[in-house]
C-alpha cells in the first residue's frame, strides 16, 4: 500500500466515524424533540386560560354582605385586551429599559 492510498483510507475511516457520530447525535436530538413534544402536549392539555384564572380569583376573594356582587374584583380584567398582547408588552418593556439605561448614562456623565 502506498502513502497516498493510506491517506485516502485514513480519510475514509475518519469520515465514517464522523458520520456515525452525527447519526448518534441526530438520534438523541430526535428523541429529545419527541419528549419535548409530549411535554408541550401535556402542558397544553392542562393549561388554564385567562378566564379560568379570573374565575378562580373571583371565587377566592371573600365577599362581605354589603359588597356589590356585580363589581369586578379582578384588576387584570380592566386592562384592555390590546395592552395584554405580546408585542405591546414587549414594546413597553423595551421603552422602559431604554429609559432606565438613559437615566443611568445621564447620571454617570454628570448631566
């Protein structure tokens, strides 16, 4: 066997070992993804909706004899739906964080 053939054989063996390692890793990733899918499904089945949570809070708040039963004791229900959506909350958090950083930088520079 010549030196060139030995190099080619070595490269082929290294390639086979790497391919086998990739297949093992992909099998493990697939098994983990299937486990995550099962866990997400079980979470989705048992997840409470906002309405369920509000009803639980209403039931947990004791009412006195003079309390108005039609009054809504849950402050979150008074927040408009548009303000409870993801992009609006993220934009507000970004603005708040930016203002916080600006105040810190302004204080650091002495302005």
